C-alpha cells in the first residue's frame, strides 16, 4: 500500500487499520496482475477468486451475523469499503468477486428468515456458493418502478415470468435474489423479492453479455418459474424497500472501488514519471507532469474523504442517501479522470493491452453507470438538498 496515512483519519478505528494492513499483505501474495480472462475463462477465474476470498476469511465481512458465518452481527460499511478499495488496487476481478458476494446476499442478511440465513449465508461467507442480485431489466434500470418481471401467487408459492438483464454473476451464480412485480400496489410498492436457486426449472440463462472489463454477466429469462413461499424474502410488496436498503450498504463501496483504481493509477504514473527520461531529465521534473500529478492526488483525497464520511455515517445508523450519492458521483468521475491522466503520462505504454493502466481504463468505465449512473446520483443529491431546504424551519 503506497500511502496508509488515510487509515489514521477519524472516520476509521484501529481495527479498520489492522484489517487494511492484513488484507494488503494477503492481496500482495495472492494476486499477480494476471491478464483479464475472457469468455469461460472469466467464469473459472471468478469461481476461483470466490473460493480464495472465502478461504482467506475476507468474505465473512460481506455477510452479517456470526451465527451465519459473518465476522460481526451487522455488515460494517467501512470494512466493506476498505476491502473493496484494496482489492481494486490489486485486481479488478477480485474486487468484483467480493462485491457481488455481498450485494447478492445483502438482502438475505437484512431481511432473510432464520432458515434462509442458515441455508445461504454460511456458504456465501466460505465461498462455496456464488450469489447474484437480479434487479435490472431491459426497460427498468435506474427506474425500478418500471419493472415488468411478474410474480403471480399460485397455491403455496409464486410463479415468475419475465426477464432480468445486466445481471453480474449471471451464468455462474448458485442463487439469485430476484425482484418481481407482485401487484400489491402500483409502482414501487408492488414489488416482492425472492431467492431463486440457479437450478430452479423455468430459470434460463438467455444470453451471456461481454463487456469491456470482462466479468460474468447475463440476461435471465423466467418462464413459469415456480418458487415456494419459503423462498420469498421479507413481506410481499416490500421488495423495493429491500432492494434500496441493500444498495444503500454497497453504493458507497462502489466509490471505494473507484478509489482503489485511482490510487493504483496514481502509483503507476508516479513511478513512470520518476523513471522515464526525456531531454536529459526525468519526466517528473517537468512542471506539466507535476501539475497533472497534483490534480490526481487532490482528486483522490477528496474522493476518499467523501467515501469514508458516508461509510462512517452509515455505521452510526444514519441515513446516507445524499452522502453516498456524493461519494459515488465524485469518486467514480474523479477516478475516470485520474486514470485517463495516468494513461497520458505513460504515453504509448499506457495503451498496451493488459498493461496495468490500460486494464484500469477499462475497469473504471462501468462504475460510472452501475448502481446508479452519475446523472442519477446528481438527481438524488439535488432532491435531498431541496427536501432539506423545504423542511428547514429557517427557510424564508
């Protein structure tokens, strides 16, 4: 870890510093910057990473409840952020594998029955079962209320029909947390969550989707897919609240992953600037280079402050809708700029396929879109700001 001074910030506690330093040592020993795998090789790589993260004990931080394999009773947002930041510095695919274990099982941690928690969470924590979160649809991404996948109550269970797309871990997951319109009320109030095992009849992997930073991604199709009432998560019609509560935990960690990518890019740029000779000088001697490095460093620290403020607030039990949106917006946008600057500093070496900054250039792009695009984060921030202003007793 190039710079650990942020671990002494008041947002973090001594055990967070211990966690970060231990993970940094472990990650340095376990990841060797192997090139991105593609196709089926990506599937195999993710399965292996989940098992490695599980055997290393890191996935225990992704689930809540010591009785179910978790490191603590509640998921600690700051720990999740530190783990994602450090993994992202070493391996984008390792960060993805960790994050999806948490996101895919988060709704079970928050709202699962005793039987559901015992059946799924322990396997997620040990890395023997792969989780997935199935919310998005072809015409319902940021607008969750536009969801069309339907769940019809029939006998002692439900029948699911419809599609989900852009589902991370699609095709390799052992189970999916699926959100479907159950019709108790219009809009977002008529959505219910279900745990659907991957081998459930009627669930089909309709399409595997390739993206610029390879990871398992798929479109799911449900045709008269029957699930028992015991597989319903929480109360009927509460699926939207369950989804939002789950995303609240992990949205800040998306910003932390972007922070990890940006820190790695800055490290690569600094080392290159020091070692690269031009006109009898090091590249780092030129003021243009120094100015670019200064902008990169300032953007990273600003992002880190927002990330760990939001994580700290959530761990205090505070509502972090605005703070998490600010962290995700600034950290992902800043990381894109930092990585682009690193590519520019490295010149031709920065665009060589599978070079560290070239991989980062592909890794960062999706983070500005998933779990709420930057434009959506701006709307959330403005909405919360206006809500606070109109609720204030000091308003004019």
